[in-house]
C-alpha cells in the first residue's frame, strides 16, 4: 500500500502522527505532504519520524536531485489521503487551484483520492462547503464523513475528524481484493413507514447505516450492487444502483422486481411486520374520541418470497433483538431459510439504532457462529462480507 498523506492546516492535524503509525502497522508505506499552515499544528519532524521518510512542504521539490516531487509521487502512490481536509483546501480541490505542494500534487494524482473533512460544524454546513464536498464526491473522490462530538472551539456537533480506526479501515477497504468481482448483490436498508393517515405513520428507529455500509463495501469489493432503501438521511454510495421506497409493501415489490440475476441478497432493512389495514383519507382528529383503534395486517414476508424464488440467491438475514439474541436468531435463520443471519442487540445504545458502531453475532446454516467485536459499521460490513465469500457455493 503506497499512500500519500496530505495534511492541511486544521487543529485535527495533531492527530496525524498516530494516523501514520496506524497506517504503517497495517502495512502501508506513507509519504507525507504538509501545507504551510499545517506546520502550525504538527511538526514535520514528528511526521518524518513516524513515516520513515522526509516530509514535503515546499512546492518545488529537492533542488539537489532535481526531482519534481508531485510527478514522482504520482508515479509511486496508489492512494492520496487528505486528513484533515479544511474548508479552504476542499475549495481548492473543487475548482482546481494548485498553489502549494499538496494542491499541486492533488491535481497530478491519477488514482483514488480519499478526503476526511474536519472543521467547525457551522463551516461544514455552509452551503458553499457542502457544494464543494458534493462536487468532489461526484468527481469520484471518496469522502470520509466527519464524526460528531466536542469541537476545538468548545462547541459540539458534526465536524470532528473521523476516528483514526475509521480512516484506517477506509484505506484498507481500498486495497481489499475484489473477491466479489462479477457478483450481483442486492442489499436492503433502512426502516419502512406505514401510513395511518396523510400526516401520521408508524416506523422504527433504523438509520440505514448498516445496510448502506454493506452496499458500499460490496461495491468496493467488485460487486454490482443494487440497494433498496427505506427513508433515510444518508447519501447514496457512489456506484450503487439505488431504489427508494417507503412502505413494507413497496420494499417487497422493489426487491422482487430487482431479484432476477442477483446472486447474493443481504436483508439489512428493518421492515415493519405489520401495517394498518386501511389508511384514513383525511387527518384523524383527536376530538373523535378518547381512544383510537387501529386494525393491523401482516406485511409481505420479503425473506420468504426470496427463499421461494428460483434460482435461489445466497441469503443473509438480519435479526435485531432485545433479548435471547442467539436463540432468537437461530430460530429465525431456520424459519426464513437463510444461509447466514446477522444478529445484533439493539437494546445496547452504543451499538443499536443510529450508532456509527456495531457488534454482531453471525450464525451460518451449518450452525457455526462468528462474533464480530464492536467496531465501525464499515468494518463490520467487511467482516460480514468475508463470511459471505467464505460460505458461497463454489462455482
């Protein structure tokens, strides 16, 4: 793994020696380019020490050898990682300004680029910054979304540099073997919403993050990915064909319409088991009585429909449980005729709904179990896919 790490002038630059150390532990060879402002937050000597290479700051290369650093590095590097990326540097990348060593190198680089923004929440949410990030995303740059939490100014919100293990996982994802090349994978994600009247519905707390992470990981491992998503606030992964639905019935129809040719189906969506038998045409008024009775009917069983299809794909089910995790998951695995089931304890708020982390138990049809320890949802997604690849029937 040959990586150029670009460090820009944000307070989070102080974390980059640890980032370099973790990348090297993962087997990477790392060369560092600092912007002049980055040297206010981290010393070139510290990064040279942990990387084992000299650090580039000046745009004009080494006058003694005559080498043009940005061109030489572009021939060597397999990945450009910019962390942290300030609003100013993101704007430079978006419009193509090349006025220092890092911005010049970014234009010369012809392979994948990953950008990890870090700034105050108000800057991150400024329309210009949001537009510049979207411009980079549409250009094929992978954005490593910032985390939420305490910020340097004493405020709290989104804008923190993504955690170092998360960044390292995203880098490793780039270098993973394309072991799903040529495979067609369908993933479901998010909640469903079942309407009661024109303004009310019932739903669940699923954010869709786990399913979206699986879709992204599968695509990066070479799969052709179709994502059927309930309502979420998440951006669609680049390169994934997305069908958006609202209700359980719509999700069932979308899955079945897209099922032909799919070799693997991963059902990560939290689909409502029941829906109102009838939806009121007008808003139900609270003065219509002290009680409201709703008649519910079972939603279509998407997993059973998939299992009954021919040819039958490899099926991965999910089980969100609040008690008797393994027992309930094993029962569902057999009842739904799945090949693997991924069980997680949604009663634990650190790994449950809307968390950026997860911890799961994966049970296979042959009875073997694998516990995936608490880590980022992208890490969990890749480990689930490792098990899928391991259990796929051999061609």
